[in-house]
DNA sequence: TCAACACATAAGCATAGACTTATGAGTCGA
DNA sequence: TCGACTCATAAGTCTATGCTTATGTGTTGA
C-alpha cells in the first residue's frame, strides 16, 4: 500500500516478528500464536493490519486462515530506501558485493 | 543503530520528510523548519531522534547545527529488507532492471 | 443438530509518543 | 557586556494504538 502506512505497520516489533515467521513459510493464525505471549484477538488484529498494508496474503481454507508473505507489499519500502541509495555504505555500493549478496 | 529502533524512528512522517530534505544537502535546524508547520522545539526533538538512530550527523559551527544524512544509518534497514529479497517483485528480481535502476 | 473449534470484530483501557509553552545554555555582534 | 540569536531540554497535554475481555460468524465432526 502507501509508503506512509508501511512504516507505521513495520514499526511494531510483533508484526515484524510475524513477518519473519511467515518468511519461513505459510502458517495459520493459530500456528503463529506459538511463541508469542499474545491473545488470539491481538494476533488477529496484527494480521489484519499486515493484510491491510499488503504485506501478507490470506488463503482461506475452511475455518483456517493461512497467511504468507506477499511479495509486492515490500515494493514501496524498497522504493523509498532506493532514494537513499547514494547514501548506502560503500560495502553495498560496490556492485560486485551487491551481486554476490544477491546470489546469497 | 538497532533495527527495532530504526523502524520506530522512520514511522513518523515528519522525520521522513526531514530526511528527504537532508538528502538534498546539509541544512541547519532553522533552515529545516521552513515548510514545516512545526515549532522549533519539535524540530529539535525530531533531529535528536534522528541523531540517536544514527540516520543524520551533526556538524557544529558556532551556534549553528548543520545536519546531514548519515550513510551507515540506513544499513540496518537495508539488511532487514534483504531478508525479504526472495519476496521482491519480479521487476526488481530481474538483474538487468536492478542494474539499470542503480545507474539511475 | 449441536458442541467445539478458528478466526474476526467490538468496546474499553492504558501507555507511548508527538506536540505545545516555558526556560536554559551557549554564541555572536554592536 | 549585553541583547539577540540558535538550539536543546523540561514539563505537561492529547491522541494514536496495542492490549485486553466479551462476543459474533462461520466451519467441522460426532
């Protein structure tokens, strides 16, 4: 979604932790609660926010909601950071390093 | 500075606007107030937060404080976003596009 | 059909943080 | 030296938001 929104969404540590968890693969809302000292509504609300920002997608299967990272959602953040490309550390500025990093 | 901190710092639209302004070149705190409907202490507080996060540096010259974007400060954000590299839009995934974009 | 489940929504509370005015600390020029 | 300035800090207010409990909606299986 919009750039102003995405920063607010990512400013919450719980939501960032959820994203990292989802980066490891799809998970249901209940799966996600594991490891978080959080109630079910709180998790549901966080997922709604992430969904609203387009950072995750929901795949409904019966009574289960499977969440996963949504690729395009990170584009605004990437675009914003690109504005400060000129200010990136020289480590990153070096093209070879960047390519090596892109290859994992 | 730390990754949790940087997202909170960037979640404020005024601070992002300050950064964009500074990306255009060094400026004093008073210079920066121009265009912002904000009091002097508010600006000073925002600059203190940006300074604390290592996103800007301060160059003191008499009673003037000259602020500028600090390169290394964006590294944590870049590192965080890199974790989601696998989820970047295919537009960016394409190496040629990325290189073209890097060349401006 | 109905109890147990998975998830979403409503409503209220409590804290974080962005703002304000007031003031302090240091620097400059007349 | 002293008033005007640039900026920082203090203290208090107000709003946004992340949390809770309570409840609603839809799905599953016995």
